[in-house]
C-alpha cells in the first residue's frame, strides 16, 4: 500500500525530553489500513504483541464492538518513517503498547505522548489530516486516560508520569491508581507440546457447531461463568453481546472447542477458544467446570485444541500455524501450572494499571 493511499491524521509529537529525538504520530481511521501498515512490525515479536494484533483484528471483523469515535489506532515513527511503537486504545479498555527491547526510547516516546494527550493547542504540531475529529477525541479521552496494559515497569512508569503531569493541570482532582492484574504472555509451538500423561478414553473433544442451539446456549453459560470468575470486579457483558462479538465469530471458524464425558454427553465440562493471527492463533477462555477441576480436564482440552490448530487445520486449509499464544493471570497458579505443563513458554510479563477519577472537591 502506498503512502498516498493511507488516510491518517498526523502530528509531530511534542519533545518533552532533553535530547534531539523527534517522532511523528499517525492516527488511523481505518482499522484495515492500520493492520496493513503495522502488522509486519508487530509480527517481529508475535507472541509479545498477540493482544495488540488480536484487538486490531477485532476492530476489522467486529467494527461495532470498537466504534471509530472511541478508539485510537496509533503508529509512532521516527523522522525517516520507521515505526518505533504501535499503540491501540479502544475505549473503555486500557491503552495497549507494542513490544520492543529499546526501553529507554519507549519512555521518550510515551512521555511525548503524555504531553500530546494533555496539550491544549495542537496547531503547531499538525502535519496533515482531519484534525477536528481527532482533537475532539483527544480532549474527551486523552485528558482522562483510564490506564495502561504494558510491561510491568513501563506500566508503573507511565501511570506515574501521566498522573504527575495531569495534576499540574488539575490540582484539585484526585486520582486513584488501581493495580488490577499481572499477566504473562505464553507461547507454544508444536515441538514444545507435552504429551498427555494418560489416555483420557472417558472424554470426547468437540468443535462447537452453531446450528446446535442447545450446545450454543450451554457454551454461552460457560463463557459467562468464565468472565465472572476471571473478571469479578468488572461489569459483565450480556449474553447477546458475547454471542455477537465473541462466540459467533470464533465458532464460525470452528475455533470454539469443548469436551464432554462419554457417560454424560449432554453436559459440557470444559471449553476453550482461539482466534487466528498470521501463521498463529491466540487462545482464550480456557475453563473447566468447578466439579471437574483437578482431574486433568484442562490439560486434555488444551492438548486437543493445540493439535487441531497446529496440525489438523493446516492440513485442511494449507495455511500454516506455527505457534499459539495466550495470557495467564499470575495470581492463578492453577492456570500457570496447566499451561506450563502443556509446554507453553513465558515470553513477556505485563500488568494492568487503571486510573479512577474523583470529582473536584
């Protein structure tokens, strides 16, 4: 895709550091163009960037879930046009940053981004694009950033810097920072997949068929149980939302899995899901029902899912899948044990820090 065909609004980032580094910020209105422009950069570290890749894909495939007036799709570049960072912020979710090993340069960029969010006058920074719509969004959301999900130290540093700079502008408004969860990104390739320790002849592995209404309803029950367990403090999505924006898309690709006991085939005892990325897939919603935990059911469904994604589906489609990625909550030792036991390798630690705002007293 040529530079001339890409529709963006671009700015010079304000330089808040005592150095000569300067960067350009491009904000994309089209998720498809954003994917085309940034995916090669993100795929240099596909495991570490799997969540960013997955959200961009969701913006393309379920646009009503992430409306264009509540999202920032941002590419940060040096003056030669080389991408230095990709940032995705889909309100009300937190800011997501791409991974790289140059932590000092990342801090320079993020400090400049904070200055951009909190700025009142953008005229001197403008390069080209539809400034009015973008600047209205920044005024609404950038001056009330809700938090970040990034590497542990970077998340802490970003929140401290943002709160410090914002309190200079709004000294009477209190900010509360909440550390929600710490997570590890895991990667699994076929050669690392650990063999199962028993034969599991009493279980059956299935792929959800959207035409089986009763199974779909049961699957929705399991997904709601999963979200309530993993995110107990967050507002829960309706069944209709989960069906439209999560399950229907995954199941239509035959990537929604479940298992049953042969002696009781009407009861779904475990689920797992996956969404495709370039030559890979992102795993989510791995759960077994409470009275089946501790019996190896999780190991069974993860193993069978991995074989389907890494071996069986590539045979049918001709499209290679080299590895699987997932996030695991560090406060859940059972999940960590399950994934590491299956052969997943940890590649990136991240934490979620959220900012809560109180009215001025």
